[in-house]
């Protein structure tokens, strides 16, 4: 169980020109979490894989390397047909990280 609740900041947070874009990305994170959880609950592995792939790219390009890595791990678990329990653990880890993003 993950006990780390410290905030996760973008590596791009100090770039004033990107602040508005980062804020919008962070604002949209709850929707991404809902999608991940919904697809996992529905056992819709193909849509979950798409969501993980998209999050891997968007998180990385917005400076959230830790989230990008966790999304990549979930994508790999899905593509290699890991046991459902492992996939659910990966989703939980990823959504826990996503809940920790902040701009301030």
C-alpha cells in the first residue's frame, strides 16, 4: 500500500509561459482518473490500455515523469496480459499518483 501522499509537481512548473497549460492539465486530471477507474471496473482492457497510453504521453510532455512511468507500466501489464490483480494494482498505483499532482 502506498503511504506517500506528498504532492507531485511538474518539472516544468518554474516555466511561467507554461503555467496556464499546466494548470489546465492538472484541472483535467480528475477526469483521467475517472476514466482509468471506469475502464478497470468494467474490465475493458483495450480502452484501459488506450487511456494508459494517452496518459503516458501527456504526463510526460507536461513534466510528470513519475506518472508517465506508472502509465507505461500499466500499458505494458495490459499488453502482456498480466493477471487481473496485477492490472488492478497498477491502476491503483497510477491513480494514487494522479491524485497527488498539484501546481502549488
